[in-house]
């Protein structure tokens, strides 16, 4: 079913429960497309702190059909970008491409999010990358203050824990 939310903005719900939000803007010749998954820090148990963020990194290590370089190149050769981020509530994977690249962006995002290779050898390497990110964060006073503030403010709730992991 599809409902109009605003001028040019629509919400489509498929029988599977998948929700698509779309907005048509006549003057824009590019497309931003993203997949959001309800998987973030609030969905992790304490022994898995940072798993969502680590998985976000891991999917870029390749799929059954594409190497890491092929994933990036499929979008970048069109002049587009491919990226991801993790929040407390969700993990998002998104691409921005010229309008004629929608099929490629959709194919790459589907491949990336539903068919990642998830090899143990990549896990060991990516774990080190995340540990370096954590160390870099600890060197920025504003980041340290933010993390301490969140822990104090949310007092034991997952919102008070770092998304990046420990």
C-alpha cells in the first residue's frame, strides 16, 4: 500500500513489512537511496557492545559477486558515493548516484547488505580498524566529554554506551 505523506513524499509498505519512503523532486537529477536496519547499540547485549558497528564495516569487505573494490567502483564510476553509518537504533547503508544509476545503486546496496561474505580473516583485520577508531576517539577531548555525558545522562541505558564499541 502507498500513502502520500506530503507533496511528493510517499510511504509504501510491502506485504513483507518492508517500508519504502520516497520523495520526488523535479529539479534534482541525482538519487539518494538507503537501506536502514533496526540494528544498533540498543539491540545489543553488553557482551556484544559494538557488534552492529563492526558488522557495518564487515559488509564492505565483499560479497559472493563483488570484491570490496568492485563494490565501490560500481557506484563511483557513475560519479556516486557509497557509505554507511551506525546509530543507537539503526544501521544505514546508502548511495548517491546520478538518476540514471538507480539500478546500479540498488543492486550494490542489495548485494552489500543481504549477501556479504563475512570472512573470519576480514573480521580479524576489521577488528583492528575499529580498535584504532576507538583509540582515535579517546584522543579527542570533545568525544571523551560526549561519551562521559551520555553515560551520566542515560545511567545504564544503552543510549549511554558508545556506538563504536569498546
